[in-house]
């Protein structure tokens, strides 16, 4: 049997040795981007491909070439990705050669892979104090990174004072999706089908996510009550692997009539529903002072262990020499914050993204800010690779370009 292998190097080396010993011919070991062309040129009998490398182009090329695709899943969500592409044959990365050989030989007795139980998605709230520290940029960039990693992602704009996700992505916000979902939740009519109807799709090269746009007029904030917001986010959790929420800055409980609508209800409800809170501050004297004061209020609303700190726009022109060291010392001395991600300033890259109405990944793929946020997303938001044990390491200070 002629095989093509497209796997992680260590897995590929193991499979190659077993395949040669079993008498198979390994015709090529291409990179994922080369695989469609290789399939069309060689017409191999089978291609053994890492699940995280599979996409519609590879599937279609295999169908055209008459090649059987066998997916090798390294992460728990790999089978979901394979099933979404309509590929029925999959094995775990730890599977023995005999299991893979039975599938390659078309053993009729080999059971079809069972669909994995659907896991509840993670809710990540992105919060920051007043002063435009870069909260929306962080929320959009993290949503795009999760989508590019194969996650089902829903980005929610729950800011009742300055919703900006839709204009930042070039989406129409005449009919705000999040408010529509909240109204449906208030009448008991919100379900997966209605959620999909009111959400806006956003396509990326190599991925996609959906967006619940925010309210265009701040006078509509009473539509986003705590009960409605909680109901919407709980459904979102069931329908997506990762739910990123851009929330407002106000954290006051607003001592008033307990039965009256509260302007900050959406923010507080989202923070309390979140599994993780990304707290965003700006790296200048005013921005850090605002962040440290507001961070003390934040940890009264959510558990401090759920909070991760990201400081944006790090630059020596605003802080002085060795800005990373100075900011780290300030956070530790005045906020007791020992671990934070420091994101270098990249005005041109962020401006290019805003001008184009696209993500940083599309508008400025070499952005230093994107590189820092990508590293954070891989450490804190994306599922750990199979075989990794123990708690994830806390953040480290990121190198500044």
C-alpha cells in the first residue's frame, strides 16, 4: 500500500518505521500546506494526517485522488474537528500500529470512531478599567487565535457603555446580536437555532468565529439584565468551545432599588459567569494607576485565582528605560501582582487592523503585539496537548520585541 504521512515529527518517525516493517511504501512526508498537491500528484492509497492539520482543502483533494484519509488525534477535541469535516476514520495519537493497520486495511470489523461527549465551553471575560487600555483588541485577537486553533469560538460584545467589536471587525451593528439574544432569553425563546440566527459570522483565512455584536446606542442598556445575560452565556457555553466576552469597565454594585434595571448588570453577570477573567491595563503612568485601583475592585467581584493580567502598549517612551522591569516592579509593589503578560506597543499594526476592519492576524501578521498575545493564548486559553499533565504554568513576562 502506498502511504503519505503528514504528522508531528515524533509520531511520523514511529509510524514510518512500523509502516516499512509491515511492507508498505511511504511515498511522501509533506507539510500540511503541500498535502493537497501531493495527493493530486501521487494518488496514494491512504494518507495518515494529524487531525489539527486537516481542513476542507485536504479532504477535497483526497476525495478527488481516491485516497483514504485517516486522522491521528493528539488532542481531546481532535475527533470533533475530524467529525466536522465528515472524516470517519480516526485514531488516537497513542494508538498502536495494529489499530492503525486494521483501519488502513479496511477491516470491516473495526468499529467506527465514537463521537466524543460534547464538553462545556469555557467563558473568558476580557475586562479593563476606563481609558481604552486595549480591551477590545485583546478580546478580538484571542478569539481569532482560538478559532485558528480549531476551536468553535463565539465573541460577545457585552459593553453597555462603548461597544466597539462590530466596527473594529467591519461588521454591521444596526441589529445588535447580543441584545437580540437577551430579548429572546427574556421570553424563553432562545435556543441554539435562534442564537445562530442573531450572531454574525466572521471568516478568517484558516478559521472562523461568530460574533454577538453589542448595542449601538447606550440607551439600550436596560435590555441587558443580569438574568438575561447569564442565560445567554450559559447557552453560548453549550454551543462553543470558547466564549470571549468584551465587558464594560464599571464594577460598582449600584446601591439603588433592587428591582430597578442596573447599568452595570451585564458586566457583573458576565464576570461572575466567567471561568477566566483577562484583566487589561495600559502601560503608562495614568493607565497603570487606573488599572491598579480598579484591579482591587475586580478581585472583590471574582476570585483572584481566576484573574490573569495583560498590560498593553508597553514602550520606553511612556515608562522610561527597561519598561518591562519597571512595570513588573510597579504591579508587584502596589497590586501584589507577580505574574503578568506584557504586550509591546504596536501602533502601526493596530492602526492597520482598525483601518481594514480586520484582526491583527490578517492586517499585521508580523506584529509584536500579536506575537505576545498569541503566546498568551497558547498558554492560558487553548486546551493542553494530549499527554500533558499537571496545572499549566502561570504567565511569564514576555520579551518586548
